[in-house]
C-alpha cells in the first residue's frame, strides 16, 4: 500500500475530489467534506480517516493505530505504519469513512451525489395584498405613575 493505492481507491468513490491542503497533505473530499487525509512527505502518521465509535475503540487498541491528532473527538484514527491494517481491511474502512461523511450531508446534496433528482418544489404564487389581513399597531403601554 502506498499513496497511489490510497489515491486510486479514494477517487473511485462517487464524486470524491482531491486537494492538497496545509502544505503537504493530500485531502479527499465529497461535497466539500473531508473523508480521508494522507501525507505526501514522511510524518508521524501517514493516513487519517473517520471510523464508527465502536471501531474507534477497537482500532485504537491495535499497534500502529492512534486517535487522530485534532480529530479524535470526532472518531478519526491515524495510521502510524503502513502495515497497521491489511489492504482489504483498509479499503473497507476507507469506504465506511466515505459513507459516514455522505450520510451526514443534507438530503438534497446526497440525492445529487446519487444522480437522482429529488422532487421539484416550486414556490406558490403570492396572494395579492388586498387579500392580506391588515393588522393595527398595538397601543403603547402607559408608564405607571408614582
């Protein structure tokens, strides 16, 4: 597993884009939301992604896997070594990360990612002002005299 393998896998997910951010970090996004990060230069961790709360507890007990710096409270993990997970397990976890991020997107955005068009909603025509209910301003309250 190397950066090219990670890149090919992440870009195979629908509507995923890549972007270099923070200097030397390759970021994979869907609808502007990050689902995985990998570094382009040697660093303490080489890959970071979101996992479920259950898997977070399980995976962070394994050697070579730590809670992701700055992202652990949102249940992201970071891999310190390339052999911390098998390629099959990593591919499954990266897809789950993508799916969790997509699940949190607004319904309209999810529908557009799926290629399906949701129902078209049109604004109803406004009624003429003559049919509107007129309201009289409320009388001002008098201050109590002392």
